[in-house]
C-alpha cells in the first residue's frame, strides 16, 4: 500500500551523480596543484566542495524528489552554522593577539 | 514494541501512526533533524578550524604539506563509491530485491573498512614522527611556534569523522543481519533509508574535510 509513494531513483541519476563527484574530486585536486593566488585557491576549493555537497544532498539523499521540509531542515542547519561562524569571528578577528592553547 | 496495528494490515506500523506512509515520513524527518544536529556538531570543529586558520594562515599552509594528498583523494573516491552503493541498497529494497540489498550493504561495509585502513596508515605514519595532538606533539619539521595547532584540529576533525564511519559500519552490519532475516521489503525499508541518509552525511563531511585539511598548498 505504500510503495507507490516512494520515489525509486532512476539508476542513471545515481551513476551520473557518482561520476560527477569523481570528476569534481579530480578537478579539486588539480586546482590545488595549480598555484591559484590566495584567497582564490580557498574560494575555488570551497565552491567545488559545495557543488559536490549539493549533488550528494540532491541526488543520493533524494532531496529533489523528497518532501520540501527535509530540504528546509538541511538549509536551516547550514544557516545556523554560518551564524555560528559569523558571531565567533566577530570576536576572534578583532582581538589584540591570538590565543594559543599549547604554546 | 506494540506492532498491533491490524486495521491496516501492516505489522510494522506503530499504533500512533495513521499508516505506513505517515510513519515513514516521520522517521525520515526525525533523521533529518538528527542530521541537523550533526551538521552543527561538526560545525563547532569547522569554526575552530576557521578561527585558528584566520589567526595562523602560514601555519596551515606549512602543516597541510605533511599530509598525503594521494591518500586523501583515494579516500574521497572510496566514500563517494560507498555513498553510491548504499543508495543502490535503498533502491534494491524499494524494488523488493532481497539479494541485492545484502550485496550492496556488503560492498558499502567493505568500502567503509577500506577508508578506515587507509586512515590507519595515515595516522600511524604521523604518529611515527611525533605528530600527535595537543601537548603530545613532538615533531620538529614545522618551523612555527604554534605547530601543534593544525594537527590537533586535524585529529579532532578526522577522528570524529572516523568514529562516525565506525558507527556506520556497526549499523550496516546490523542492517545486513536483519536483511538476511527478511525484515525489509518494498513496503518497509525505513531503517535502510535513514541509515543511507546518515552515511551520505558522513560522505558530505569528508567532502569538506578533504580540501580544507589536505589541499592547502
């Protein structure tokens, strides 16, 4: 009685996602060796990582076909993660000297 | 476990759910809310990474050179492969292919073990030269007063991730046993579905750990 509501993800999407992730991993490694000037090396790496993360969430985790509330949960976790970064940096970026635990 | 809902003819439906579909959706949303807490759990460590990198940019460039890009890249591919196989296990359950569920779960467990073996070789090669977390750090090869910072963060992040991999293997072994007992089919496969979500999150975290820890050149 319940099968009809569960989206069976087409094989070509799963294999395509895996292929795209492998290609993006190779590009990520290649980009790291290309001596891109700072801070664009970090921006490139993070852009590629977010691209890969989107593929995993959308296809492997099935969010494209899923109820929107699950996507909302993920997006809110990311939003609050950025708030955590932002509020912390408001403190740590404006200190007189760094705080080292071990040295 | 009072599986006594006979009104709908499905023994796995708990009495407080209207039907199998509502129970499935509730389980899935519950898992997503758990994944939210996981994102913020790892998020705390990512914030530590960002704060210390902002304070010591040179240190992070110097330290990351000690890590093997090749091993990190192979492990990234291994985890992507395991994400694919667990997605295929869910698909096999939806299509009622019992033998394929077991097969794909086994491959996923195998790939998870490969990840841990590679991680073991990485860790031991670092331990051998005195690259240990915190005050145990004795390596002389990085000329920076805060040399222990990068690797302490590295061990915390990859260690917590590794614990998640180990827990994932345990859950998948349990799923494998239950699958062999015939517990899952196309109308009930919730444990496989939500374990797959967990496993994809483990993959997601590694997708960020790899460039941030290994690829700072």
